[in-house]
C-alpha cells in the first residue's frame, strides 16, 4: 500500500476491474495493487501481453507477435521500483550494438540495381558519424547538433507526455507552454530533418521510426524526431526470451501482489448506473467495481463495451471517421539452417522509392516495392529457435482495411513478393527450408487480435488526435482507458507512461485528494474530476 497516511488507507477493499492484459493493463494493475486496491484483470486470450507476447510454434520456434524490441526501459523500471522490485531481477535486457542495420535499396556504384548504401546504427556517436560519412560526409558533421537539439526537445516535451489531458485547459499548462517553442506544428519529421541532413537516405535513418506510430515521416509532426534520438541516447534492447518475457514478468509480479488475473475470459460490456461505470458483465454475470479501466484497441473495443450515450465525444460516427495508422503484413517463419553471416538482430530494407512507398500506403494502394523489416532474434538470443534453426520475423507496412484490398486473393502473391524482396538482404533459398509458417495480414489483425480496421498502430498521431484531442485517460465517471489509442499514444514506453497517468487519475478520484510524489506516479494537474462523459 502507498505509505501516505489515513487517506490512502481508504483504498483498502476498493475494487477495480481492468479489461485487457496488454502492457498498459499490466502496468496499471501493478500500480493500482500497490496502492492497496483489489484488482481483477480480465483477458480474453490464453496468455497475457496482448500483442506484446511471445508464442511458441510447432518445432520449438519462438516469435514475438508485435513489438520486437524494448526502448527507454526506465519508465518500466520506475514502475517496478515503485512496487519494491528491480526490473533487472525479473527480465534480462540485452542492449544491442549495432541497434539495427539499415539497407537502402537503389543503384550501386556500378549503376546496377541493388543496394545504394547502408548504415549500421549505433549509440557510439563516433562510430555512427563514420557510418554516415561513408554515404554522406557533410551530413555526418551534423549528427551531434541533431542530438543536442533533440535532447533539449525531449527535456521540454517529457513533462507533457507525463501530464493528463482530461481538460481542455491542460493545453495551456505550464509544461505545455514551455514545450510550444519546440513543437513547430507546421513541420513534418522529414522537413525538420532537412535542417541537418541533405541526403534523403540519412533523413530516413532518423525518420523511419515514425512507422512505430504507423505514420509517414512526410506527414508525422516534427515532435517525433525524438523517437530516433531516444534510440541512440538510451539504447535499443532485446528482452531475453522475447518481448513476451516482459509481459510475463509483470503478470508474475502482479499475481504476487494479489492481482486476480483471469485468462480466457471475455467481458461483454461495461455496466453503468447513471453516468458512472460500476462494473462489467462477464459470462452473463455482473462483476461490480468502484472503477473500470479498459486496455484494448480503442476504436474496436471501446464501442463494443461502452454504450454510445456514455461516450459523447467519441460517438460511432467520429470513431468511423478517425484517422488510423497503417497495417502490417507479417510472416513468422521457422527456417531450417542458418541465416547469412551478415544478418544482424534487426534489419530494415528501405525501398528505393521510399516516399512513393509511404504515399501508396497512406492512400490505400498496396506497394509492390515495399520496405521490409526483419528480426533475426537468434543473432542475440539462442533460445528463440532449436539448434540449427532460425525463427525469422518479417514485417511489411501495408494499408489498413479501409483501403478495401481483397487479402484472401492477394496474400499468397504478396507472400511471394516479400520472399523475393528478402534476397536483397542476402536471405535466399528460403522456400525449401521453411518448416513453420504463419501469415498475419490486416484481416487477421482485425479478426484474431481485435484491431480496428487492422490498423496495427492504432489511431494516427496527427496533431488533431494528440493530447486533449486523443481519447482521454479518464473517459467518464468511474471509467478509465489505457493503451496506444489513449493519451499519450503508441509504443511501449509511452503506453507505460499512460498507465501511470491513468492509475493516478483513478486513485485520486477514489481518494478525492492528490496523490503525493512518493506514490511513484507522475503529477496530474489539477485534481481529476469530470472526464469524457462529463
């Protein structure tokens, strides 16, 4: 329990139901249990983690389903510390160096079609400068300046990401006003990077990270240059055993703290008395609670569980018109035999016509010369496949289902195209060596993983779907949200930060008082009342 006197002791015996055991639901469960609340965490799947899980396939191959690396682990470490634990005692995180290998498609020095350059990205600035200098010597001289300016940008914007935006006046908070000079809303990520880097390949090296948000660097707000800076400044990590090891560690700690985790259980709807959420209906039975938190794909799960009258700012028509991220076409391949010696842990093939590639995805056209991301986790972690075998994770950004692509008719041909693209990375003769294969296209993201329109990265992060304009952490009386579709947005560290915001708002509402800093939660401003439905 939080050591904050009689006020916090009033939480003992109060009940919270969390719907969904994804990363946000797990983090919230830890924080709420530490506060003394009785937490029931309900998950429809047979294991925790949502898309942040690792599955074992026939043949002993292990695959991350969604996220394949860990970025900025300090937030999760802080959550574990607030629970009296050390993250490193539960999960082993290996910092990768190089953190990934970028391969630029194009014409080589002899004018032949193939690879026009490559960068092995590293947090060692001197080595990174040398890598960039091989393809763009002038740009290499601006790397330190880029890092310095983004270090300042992150310093000013981090308090904004830690702040709740449940009231419009939050848009004029001291943290927001301090950050405004660094936002440059008229600039895209690519346009901002032009101030440092003339070579489009170098700009891609510091902007492809916008795909973590499912967005184009040519449209994504310039704020998000901090994504690549975070990678270089704080590292890219592989959790040994896969990213699901982090989810399982969180669940294990939650159970030891008294959280009741119910797997293979689906919530039918949130129960209301008047405007207040008072529980959920599960299997026809009512599970009452003092508060309910939903952790799921916002545009898919919230309309299914919450009546339209209880979400006046996000009625069905607005959800239908919301701007969505792209989707992904996935191959999970169990391969007999090794990979090429030069294939590292993370490799990204960036299409020659990258801007056209992104425009096609944004406009709903299936790209025939796509960029491809490959995770070869066995490069670092021998436990991801049996000896003499390889577990290969292949991701291709594609349009979401609003594009109307007939994936039943398209998937086999697109699979063949992707395997052909892998040859540019030196990955050949795959077909005869495949011993396990799973394809996930946008229809399966929708049907198997409850992702609205197969938009893998949730609501788009344009300026009118961020901060106060994004679904609020406090969605209404007694009802809270956490996850990529909620403020602050997508990406594991950001979702964990969102869990801290949502947990604090919930606790403060139950207490009717501010939570002190000793609670290990970010400050909110001011005391949370009202919400989406107020």
